[in-house]
C-alpha cells in the first residue's frame, strides 16, 4: 500500500468509527474489520508447544498430597495449563489434562459427568478405578477409560502413591454447552460386576453374541500396556517404520472400529533407536506422554528433550519431528476423531529434506 492509499484508508476508518460505535450499542459488529481473523488461511491457535517435566510436576503433586486429601479435593489433580491458554484449564485447544495423585488408603469418591475421561498410568501398581461398578486395576502404561456419564471412582489399597494423567474433553463440552455432573451420595459405588468381566466380554476379539452397543463409547475400560507394547515390539521386528510416526497404533472400540472415547483419539507409537521422524503436521493439537526411552522433539521453533513421564503439547498445524536416542514409546491423545467425523482433519507431510 502506498503512503497515499494508507492515509486514505485511515481517513475512511475514522469516518466509519461513529457507525461502529452505534453498532456496538446494538450488539452488532462489522464483519469486514475482522473477517481475516475469523476465517484464517491456516489454523491459528493460542496454544504453544510446551513440555511439562515430570521431575518438576511430581514434587508439587506430592506437596498437594500433604495439603489436601483425595476425599476433600474430590479429585486431587494439578491441571496442565498450556502457557498460551493460561487460566483456561487447557493443555491443547480442545483437551483438558491433569496429573492425579491417590495416596495409599485413599479414595476419590464416585461421581459422573458428561465429559469423557481417560487415565494413562504414570506411577504405581494395583491402584484402581471403578467404572459403573466394575473395578479395574491400574498398572503403568495402562489406558483406562471412563466414558461420558458413567459413574467412576478411584482408590489405592497399596502402600505406594498412584499417579496418572487424566485427559478429558472438558473444553469441547464447554464449547458445546453440554456439560452435566452429578456427585454420588454413596461413599462407594456398589460393585456390580467382578473385575475382568468387561475384558472377557469385549476385549478378546469377540463380542457377546446378542449384545448391541448402547453408546459409541468403548465397553472396554482398560487397555493394558503389556498387550499394546508387545504388538509394537512385533511390528518393529517385522518391517520398516513410517517416516513420520515410527510404528504407531490407535486404540480402538471393538464394537465400532472407532476410538474408545468418541471425542478423544488415543495412540501408542514406538520410535526405534536413532530414528529421526520426517516433519509432519496435522490439525489435531496433540498431547504426548513419554512412556519409555529418551529423545528430543522439535515442535515449531521450540525444541525439548524428554524422558519417561514427561508430557508435551504439539499445537494444531505445527511442524514437528521426534528423535529417539534409544527405543522410545510415546502415548498420545488428540481430538482427531471429532475432526474426522466432521470432515475437518488434515495432515501434511514435508517433502524429503525439509527441516521442522
Ligand atoms: O477423575 O473423575 O482430572 O472428574 C478432572 C475431572 C479427573 C476424575 C480430572 C474429573 C476427574
């Protein structure tokens, strides 16, 4: 724009100002002033690439354990706040995440909400979550789901702390205005089914012959790490890795073929030692949890080194590469199934030679 044109535009802007003031009084606004902020040429998000170092989080979580009980807190959790979305309880655009602590002898009482939740176990063995009256023991690396509107509670009868990451679709449900929650009057939900019942029914590549799913959520509450890890180990022995993902599997609801939680996609990937992935970006902002191994990732123009139990956020449409020093395993979660259902999901893989 020439100086003359710029001056003309400024004059026209000043001339329209009184009109805008009138519009504002009537709760109206001129689209032409904000069109290209609303409808951008590519995704724009305030979320930033960020890593939460487990060595930083853990002592604060244990301090919370000294200051408040699980029962008092209802859920004793430190929320992972994306620095670009401070005060909004969001780790990515659409995902809430927090680190929960249940100490020996504690229970986190039963409640239910329309927000769907998953737990990915970071530390401790044999603590448990009860979902709809079925208790499932939790081991490191297990993915435990609590579908929308199911009663759930947590407990720990072991002699060590249980620590896991909670990932919920809280921001999405808030956007849609569809949040409900209910606390139980009961100290504990009555046990309705023996442990292992839903796994026997639904998690053995078979389904009860006359069963029809009542919802899109998976009937499986626990996807044990041992089984997923073994599958990845076999794949890594059998063939070449994908240049962007290494060996990556998605968790699945056996009744639908979709994701176990309709609003949150969940993935486990193995990066062979020394692999540097090709630059890749996709529209689903993603939260990664390091399960095994050490390495580094470059996300946009930020780089971080990671080790087991570190968590990092990759915002929507941000180029990223991962490099594993030894064999590494990453768990990840995103809103990809929502975007796919709405025909919004896109991915781009860099041509060979492009740096992230
Ligand atoms: O364990 O039910 O981190 O309801 C946030 C909300 C955990 C839970 C969270 C919840 C829970």
